[in-house]
């Protein structure tokens, strides 16, 4: 407590509730789902809710969305290649495989 008291006397202040989470979100260290998971973790009243919040905080939904996004970007690039260079036989991935992957 002496060090804390000295810091407060020197002009420091205690953090407001949620301040570190807000700063992490604003600096891109946490996404919105993860920031909400911090709140859910604090408010969790059961082990199941606690574990669910931890899963979200550790990239649960965000990780799945990121994976889907990466897959869509890949499909878009492959389709763009086939549209731009339809006459090339040495495409990175045959068109039928792209269609199969997309469905």
C-alpha cells in the first residue's frame, strides 16, 4: 500500500471499472466479442458460464469467424484468377475444386 499511496499522491489515479478492457479494445488487442467476454467472465455465476466466457475470451467465436473469413478470401482469390485468366490450364486450383470447396 505504501507504493500505491505514493503513486496516488504523485498524481496517479485508480483505474475505472472496465478501463483496461476498453483500452485493449480501442487499441485492437481485443475484439468486441472478447471485450464482452471479459464482462461475462466477471459476471459469471456458474462454472458453465465461466467456461463459456473463457472460451469466447480465448478466441472462441472470433477465431471461428476469422477462419471463415480466411476461407472466403482464398475462394475469392481463386475465383478472380479463373475469371481473369480463363484460358490458362495451369490454374492453382481447378474450378471444379473451387466450386466443391465453396459448397
